[in-house]
């Protein structure tokens, strides 16, 4: 099977068009084959640079959770360290040291019981971290079942249908049954009772998301843990919780300090986060931390040489960039707790104000208002029948805004929403420009006789 996009065009067998002032000695550069000879660095640079101009403007990308702006000093550090391979712990011991500092910082932020000796590692992002978290849950469950002389061949993992696609990958790649709690009425995320209703002796864990990619809301981690406590009392079955804090684990510690979602809850076994989302680092870095060493089975750990010694690692990749880990440590050092708090609070202020302004425009209704993650989703009121959220998304794209429109999953497929992700680098001024552009486009949309775009015709958007 090819990994080509179904709508991809046939590869053009034409040559690349190169500025005629560059002398290629009469040769051309084929588009889909390696060229016959070398070209100068400036020809290579200009040609690729010009083609990439057609990508969207990252700063106007309100679809992505991933960092689109870092300080010049951070960029300088990243450039200086692009050559570092994270796995070469022996050759780059200080990079390995900074990684361990980050692990300890996160364990402390998330209230792990043994903070001096945190168990965790960096990854390429939350997806890899989710794989590692899921694997640890599966292996722990298997060990327990085998020790009890019970079958260990039908593991399942319980989660809401709104989970990010990485969990579907985990279940598929590692043969774990995915038990998805559907949405119901106004509950657009996992509910505690509904999660417990799907659990049994083969459940390796429950995944709670902080917060949902569909609407930015936090799932009720504490309620889920409490409901699993009651379930254990009733049945004797002890089910751990993994928190997918891809975005929220870098938001809640700073702006929701009283919210109990982390290792303060004894049932929380592991937490993942994307350093490249609200950790404020360019892609790709993620993190996973376990409550303590007993939550990460020994037989998943591999050993690499480190300063002539052996260092434990748990990863899907071997080689992987070290620069982003250094970027993460830069942010911890540069911002400190208060700096992170200011950044996340500002994003929340921008998100909630922008959400209120959108609600005040008239045709829109908010599903969320940006007061959990600085992310909110909104729909068109039912009486709007002549244009769709997909039309709104397309109209805004004309001005360069990337604002995704999408439908919700099973049981609430009727909801078609737009979503705004506010992050560092998106200011009140930019939010005002977005509002002006929505206002400018609305009269045209309101005058159109029938919808133009729908979920099938619109550019695909995936969570
Ligand atoms: C809740 C959640 N989990 C996992 C992921 C995957 O994260 P990554 O892109 O870092 O692999 C995302 C990405 O949006 C997410 O929102």
C-alpha cells in the first residue's frame, strides 16, 4: 500500500523551475528523481524557500496546538544544538543531564511522590509518550494477571471517543481493545460513570484527557479516579489512570493550581505532555512521567552506554534530535513558574475575550469559552441555514487565517464546529484583527443563497 493521499495528483515528471540567472550548465533538476549533479547552495536554498512560501503562515494557524513562536535566544540555542543526538548520552552528557532536569521539573510540577528520583523521559511528542504510557499499563497488567494465574491475552483500554488519534494507533499497533465511551447530549467528553461502566478485569487503564482536542475542555480526572475507587471497593479490581495532558499538563499547573488532576490523585499512574504545545518549544518534543519506578515495568527498559556506564532508556526511536530538549530546558530556566503562568494566563485571557466577542457577533454559539485550555469551539445557531462553518473557515482562509471546521464523533455527528487554539504569539491585537475579518466576511456569507462547503468538500481536518 502506498501512503499517498487519495486526492494527491500524479507526480509531475517536469523539472523544477529555477531562476534563469542561475547557470545550471544546460541541465534541469527533476522534480521526483535525484538530479544528475550538484547545484550551488544558493540555488538549492532559493528553490526550496520559494516553494515553501505556499505553506500557510504559522502565526495565523489557529488550528494547531503546536508552538509557532520562540524567542530569538531560544532559536539561537536550537540552531547551535541541531547536531545533537538525544540517544548519544555518552557523547553528549550535558544534554542528557538537561533532559533529566526537565523530567524532575515536570515530576515536581505534577506532584509526583518521589520528586528527587523521578521516572520519565523525553519523547518526540505526546504520541510517542502515549505509546510508552500505554505499553507500561499493558505490561503491568500482564504481569499481574500472569502472577495470579489468569489469562492476559485480551487487554482493553477505556477512554472517551474524543481522544486524539494517537490512542487509536496505540490500540491498533499493540493489540489492545479500544473501549470508547461515546458522547451523549451535552456531555462531549468522558464521564466518570460511563468510563467505569466499560471497565472489567481486562482493563489495563482509563485514559483521561486534559483537555479535549475537540473543544479544549478538561475531562474530570478526579471524578474518574473517585469512581474507580468505588469500583475497586465493589469488585476488587484496581484500574490505573493515565492522563493524556498533551496540552493541559503545561497549562493547569500554572493557571489552575487547585484543580486536582495529577499525581496528587493516587490512582494517576502516568502523565504525558507535548513540550511542543503549551511547553512552548518548536516541534518535536514530548514527555512522559510515571508516578514512581514501580509503575514502569523493568522489562520495558533498555540500557545505553552513558559515560562508560549504562543508562536506562525507554523509547520507540533510537536516534532523535536533542535540540528540542535543550529548548525545553531553556524555557524552564528563562520563564520560571511565574513566567509560564503569565504566558498561559495571557493566552487564556485572549481566548476568553475572543470567545465572548465571537458570541456577541450574533450567528455563533459557543460550545466552550477558552477557560480550560485556551481553546474554544463554536457552532452556527440552528437558524443559520444558508452557510456552514465550513464556509466560514473557507472565507477566513482568504485572509490567511487557518481556522478548522469539523464534525463531532458518534452520537453527536450533528455538531459541526469551528475551533480556535490560542497560544503564545497570538495577542489581543491579532484576535481583534480576526474579529474584524469575521465581521468583514459575514455580510457576504449571510447573502449567499445556499451552503457552498460541507464536511465532504472542505479540506480535511484531523484531530
Ligand atoms: C490530547 C492529545 N493527545 C495527543 C496528541 C498527540 O500529540 P503530538 O502531536 O505531540 O504527538 C494531541 C495533539 O494534538 C492531543 O491534543
